[in-house]
C-alpha cells in the first residue's frame, strides 16, 4: 500500500470537514464536521505509525479520540445552551457581539 | 501466490472503504436531514476503524468503534433530540456555501500537491509489523516475557513512556464531564 493513499483520503475528509464547518448553520452539524476533521488527523497518525513501524502514532490517535469525546460533550452542552437561549441551534443567530 | 494475494487484498479493501467513506463524508456535509447526517457519520467512523485494522492498529480500531460509534454518535443523536432539530428535510446550510466550497477545494489542492511532492513514492510495509506482533503473542503464550526482544506495544507504551499524558488526559475528561454537566444543567 502506498502511504499517500491514506494521506490523500485523510486530506479529502479534512477538507470535507472544513466545508461543513463553514457552510453548516446548525450547531450539531458543525460539531459533526469537526469530528470529520479529527478523524482525518487520526487516519494520518495511524498511517504514519504503520509507515514508521512505531507505536507512537497509535498512542497519539488514542489521545485524539479521547479529546474528541471530551470536545463533543462540552460542545453539545454549549449547543444546548444556545438552543435554550434563542429557541433554535442556528449559529448564524449568535451575532450579539456584532458591531 | 500468497505474496501476490497479500499485496492486492489490502489495496482492494482500502479502495472499497475509501470510496464508501468519501461518499458518506460528502453526504454528512450536504444532506438536508440532520438525523441522516449523524447516520452517514457512522459510515465514515466505521470506515476509519476498518482502515486502522487494515493498518494493523487493531486496538485503535476497536477504541474507535467503542468511543466514536458507541458514544459520540449517540451523543449527537441526543443533541439532535434535545435541541428539537427538524427531523424532516430542511435548509441546513447558510449563504456562504460557495465561499466554503472554494476554501475547501483550494485547501484540498494545496494538500494534494504537498503530499504528492513529499511522500509520492513511499510505501507502507506491513508484513514486518504483522509477523512481529504474531511472534510477540506466541511468545507470551509459550514462554512469557523472558528477556526476548519485545517490540513496543500500545499498552506498554501508554503505561510507561506516555503515562503522564495519559493521566493528564484522564483529568481533562473529568473536567470536560463536570463542565458539560454544569453548563447543561437546568437551575
């Protein structure tokens, strides 16, 4: 297997995540796109771990998975608060700091 | 015969998984039904787990299945339910969709050029890994840990070299748990 096929798949997933973060309006969907980006990074880490035949990449992937779980918990709590304050989870409505 | 088999099968498996993941990822960011987006995300996450297993990172693969598909997607579904998101087809994109697509395509192009330039001819050789891990488990079953050359495994690396980050991340998880409860609680 080429190394690049994993890296380019992961680049594709990352760019899909970028598009989702920028283009989605709903807070839950933005968090899902962030998960896509974190997964792209994990694929990179595990691919390099196999490429270098060392275990460090897998350890970092495990840490990223843990942090992603924490991030989703806090992120969904924030989306829930946004929903309670403005009766929908539309991120375009959060513009109270706009001058 | 066997060598040819083992050289072709991972590539075929990779392309099947990669095409499924790519299409599902596109659907996650374009579908108009938010519950479908969560379910397409499951396909992407399961594909990533399959890739980890393909790369002989079985532990990471199963952690991915347990944590992401088992916990994170369920959290997403709870989030969809609690925010009473519309479950029918609705317009979920904002009006900067085209700018977002241009940014994503530009970044994709830059990344592909850089990756082809940097890693164009590099191959992943898995046979060494596979044999080493097989030998390791066989030795543990037969002789135990009697001074042989043991390749670092995920467990020993986490609990020896990376034990401090491991403990730090457990504190982070606790803090995130308490923080999420404190924020989302009705008072």
